[in-house]
């Protein structure tokens, strides 16, 4: 197994962040400093980060959380605001899978598995995310829905086509696979319908369902495998 993947599996950081940890010279293998994230390592190797031993094979933990508004999607917040990590059991280091804006609610995952987080968030894997959106402006018309389906021009380029379903005069469901910052809000603004409320209701095959706001549940092995499969399929 490559060293960066070993560290991610051990819950040290995401795979990308683990690569930077290695390049920074913070990792030793059998007492030797290693700066190549692709170095092959095994269970018999003595691996340390910042002088502390690392053990692979931590029990896989994946939580689904219905994030409330006012909670930030990070492990720690320098401003002292509540974070998603504080809402789930903290038996070991966890980090969020992607981010939701502080005023956005709904489904977010937390895990100790860096590879899973990478698989579900990296743009090239195109894992779908579905949002329920309450918008302002006039009643939703087919023109606006069609524009969202076709892709709209934003300051960082045209969005990929989205799947869009009108739920009511001011509510729609939109499914995207990109991960641009504030993307759904900017898309709706671009078609004249500013977002009033935004909730993520599905990530890949996993649905929020009836999980109450602020509550969490641990995913089953079958659910985790389904998520992994969704990220592993060719776009």
C-alpha cells in the first residue's frame, strides 16, 4: 500500500492532505524520514507521524448527520462556532466529507476513512448530490428550470447539466455532480431565483430520509459499500 493511502486509512488525514504531510518530512518509516507519498509500506513497517506511531486498520466509522443551520462543516472553527464534528460521537479523529454552507442544512457524512472522503468529493468521480431548494422571485417557470438543466454561465465557467424537478411554485429539487463553492445558490441566482432555504437530501445512493435535524446515525457496511461503488463507477 502506498504511504499516503496508509495514512489516510489510519485516519491521519484525507489522502491529499496525507501526501502533504509526507512531503513535509513529518513521516518516518522504520526510523527513516520519507518524503515520497507513493512509497510502498506494509503492516510490518514502523510508521510514525511527528514522532507518534501510526497503526492502520482502524475500525471504519461513517456517520450520516442532518446538519442544522448555524453549524460549520469543519472539524474545528477558529471563531468558536459549533462544528459538525461536535454533533457526533468522537471516539477518534473524524473529518467531514465535503462541506455545506453554514446556513445550509441536510445530509453530510463524517468519517475516519480518508479514501472514502476522497472518493465522494473529488470532482473526477462525479458523485451526485441532490438538494431541495426554496427560492424567491416569481413562481418557477419552465424557462428557469430548462436553463438549470442545460447549464448556466457563472463567473468560474458554465455548469454541467443538472437534473431538476419542480416540487411546487417556489421549491425545486436539483441534482448536480460538481462541487463548486456555493454552486446551487449561484445557479439559482443566475436564473433569477435567489435561494431562501437549501437542504441536501441525497449523496450518491444515500438519502437523508427521516433523520431529524441535528441527529446522526452510523451507516451500515452495505451503505458504505454502495457509496464506495458510486464513487468508483466511471463518470
